[in-house]
């Protein structure tokens, strides 16, 4: 059983944002099979960590599902903030690299 917290959500967001640069070239690559790689990459590197560490594997404690879950909203916010922070840090890192060095 995985119990999601704001910390696990933030770590999942950081992981997903860090993995995104490897998925990005697949969006513009016309090579055969790149769409399958993109889908698998999105599922394994973005959707699965987000689901397990933000939503959790135990399901919602509310029976009717109509309640607003404040803890879930906090975990979603932590996931998004961490992902944005890592994406921003990677952008700054690439901007300050000397010319000619691979990122």
C-alpha cells in the first residue's frame, strides 16, 4: 500500500519534470515507433508516478466521491510546484552551459 503525502507528490513531480527532456524529442521525431515510445514514456515517467504518489493506490476514502478532498488538492499542488521548479532549474542550467557542450 502506498500512502501519498505532499513530499511523495513533490518527489513524483520532480521526477516527472526531470524525465521530460528525454521524452520531448519523441514529439518531433518522425521516426517509426516514436509515438509508441512517447506513450510508454508518458505512462511510466509521468502518469504512473503521479497516480501512485499523488492520488495513491488505496482509492478515495469517501464513499460517494462527491466531497472535495483538501489533502488531494495539496498533493496535486505539491506535484505541480515541484515539477515547475525542476523544469525551471533545468532551463536555467541549459541557458548557462557554455556553447558547444551537450545538455
